[in-house]
C-alpha cells in the first residue's frame, strides 16, 4: 500500500508537468517515447546491477505484450488529452476506470465486489463528478443541481483520448497482477516498456510528431513528467503483487485530489468550494473502502 501511495503521488504530477512541457513547445509523442525509454534504461540498470535474469516464463512473457498495450493506451491517451482539454477534465474522464475495474474483475471471476464496497466505489466516483463537475457544466450547491450545456468545455479529441486511457488503466489494474506472481515485477515492467518503445517508434516513423521543448520551463515540464512516470511505474508494479484490483483502483483515486491541487498551484487552474467538497467525499470513501478490505481479509 505504501508503494502504491508513493506511485500515486508521482503519477498525479505527470499531467501538470506535461502541460508545462506543451506550453514550452514539446509534443505529446515526445513525452510518450521518452518516458518509455527512460524507464526501460533505469530498470535495465537496476536489474543488471542486482544480477537478475531478464528471462520470464512463456506465460508471463506473452502477458508483457498485452500489458504494454494497456500501458500504451494509458500513456498516449492521458498525455495526449491534456493537449486539448484542461487537466481537471482529463482527470475526471480518466477516473471512470474504477467502475470499469469493478465490472471487469467481477466478469472475469477474479474478485467478488461486496455491496458495501460497490456503494463506496460509486460514492467515490460521485465525489469526482462533484469536484470537477463545473468543467462539464454541472453545478451543485444548496439550491440544487444545475446543468448548463453551454458551459461545457469539451473537446472531442481530448475526451476520446482520456477515455482510451481509462480503458487502458482498467485492463492493467484488473489483470496485470495475475502475471506478477512468482516473477520479478521489474522484469515484467522492463519487457512491457520495451514493447511500448517499439510501438511508439513505429508510430513516430510513420506519422512524426516529435518536437523538443523550446523554453526552460518546457524542459522542466518534460524532465518532470518523465521522472514522475519512472518512479510511479516502479511503485505500481511492486504494489500490484499483493493488492486486489479493487483495492488498487480505490487507492489510486487519491490522484484526482493531488492533481487538482497541483493544477491549481502550478498551472493556475481555478478551484471552488464545490471541487473541494467533492474531493472530501472522495477521500472519505477511499478511507472506508480500505478499512472494509482489511476487515474482510
């Protein structure tokens, strides 16, 4: 749980740094390719220094490719979305994934969701909607709930990319842990990053879209987003060996609160009482859900 919390903090900062990188002239594909390469190099050095073999059983090796597909969808979708929409809106669209995790885990027979945890999962998502609702034209106050379509700041490209990222995260969280048993998670992570570098390289060769930052602030964003990704992914893979899919999804719901604060402090995105009330509901749901999981064990 500690590793997952550390990883969540760092992954929460990625979109803020990415937005700074884009303002400085960098492109989403540059960040995508760089983060995969950086993590593969770091993992390779760690594994080499520790004398760990890069070989995996066939079952796990095959799984690294579809894990790479999930992570590729998450990376390209999430990083690409903030080039078109606000960080806060990208966050709420990405965080449709905990509901997908619950559905996927139940349908695959990996986990039964108790009524209490199902309610808490839905409550957490409702907190997200309340916290970020003004970006989708929803206002919640003591006078009631108002929906103003004219206030929606949606861009279909950013919306689509964020939802693709949501599907990628849901697939990774639901099924990734099953292929980390009895193997070194760092080796699985290494091979997944290698496949993603190949996919990203093919895309860049065919389409292009790689531009370096042109300002010092852009370089800060570029290096910050890359460093946060490396740290977050190492922590995520380490934590998934012992946590269930729903526990992972619920803990990762801390990210919107951190992302919201980072976007407000660094990027100057406006915040409101509605956003912080929704964040409070989110955090309380996470706390009670974690307690329910420990009691069940």
